[in-house]
C-alpha cells in the first residue's frame, strides 16, 4: 500500500514538473515573440523617420539620415540573405560569421551617426562627414559583396540542378518514344526503301520469268489465226441475208 502511494506521489510530482516546464517555455516563447514584434515595430518607425529626414531635410541632418538609412538597409538585407541561405547551404556559416564581425562595425557607426544627428556643433559634424561617408561605403560594400556572393552561389546550384534535371528528362523522353527508333530500323528479312527486295536464287528465278523466258518458252495453245481482236470502236458485222 505504501509503495502504491509513493508511486502515485512520484507520478504527481512528474506531472507538476512537466506542467511547470511547459508553462515556462510557453511564457518564454511568448515573451520572445513580443520582444521581436516590438523590435520590428521600433525599427520600422525609426527607418520611416530616417527616410523622411533624408528626403525632407537638407544639410548635415539630411546627409546623416541618408547615411544611416543606406547602412541599415544594406546590413539588414545581407543578414536576411545569409540567415536564410545557411539553412540550405552549410558552407555559408563562415560567411555568416564574417558578417557578424562586420555587424559590430556597422552598429558602432550607426550609433555614432545617431549621436551626431543631435549634436549642436554643425560645423564640426560637417567636417566629419567625408570620413563618415567613407566608412559607410566600406561597410556597405563589404555587406553587399557577401550578399551577392551568397545569391550567386545559390543561383549556380539551382542552374546546375536544372541542367541535370533537363538531361534526365531528355533521356526519359527518348525512352518513352522508343517506337520511333524501331520504325527507322528495318525488320529481319525486310528491305529498306530503294533497295532491291530479292537477291540470290529468287533474283535468278525472276530473271528467268522475264521477257526472255516468254520468248523462248512455247505456248501451250497456239493462237487462232482466224480470230481477230475486237475493238470497241469497230462496228458489229451484220448477218448476211439470203434471197
């Protein structure tokens, strides 16, 4: 009896622990989903604001906003391309690692540009713009190179797979049309068009049965010399009448 109670208690504890574990996992997943949604919403709002500043403001503020927008757009596009590609091509893991190192410099530059947007000393900020543009171009060019290399690699694999598939389909189509090759090849004992049908002894017999054989072989019944050949255009002879 005591053993049954202990087993029942262990089962209850296991169910409670499992429920707590599942609850914690569900809460964590929900929290991560909410954080992801908030991050995406904040990012969308910030990019919309940067786009408005880059087109609506002139001078230093507009140029800084344009630099930030181009930097964030290039980095996000490369990140999405590499993360989606590494799931299908494991060799992109090294490229993803290089991009993570590049992202550190990208985030530092974005933070620096963000601080300079609120700096009141516009003259100093304007003097820093050439160097900031050069840094932005270097980072975006590296990110673009990784992204396009990953896309070219995926396209190359797709083309190779399509070429192999087309070759297999051509072979299968030829196998399905096997009767066309059988019609082109003559059957045993059958001659091709334009080729003599008989040869050997049969040809000799045909030559013997030709016009020369007709001239040498006498007829069984001699033709009647009095019999004339009637032609359709001749008139029928009238019977003679006797007086």
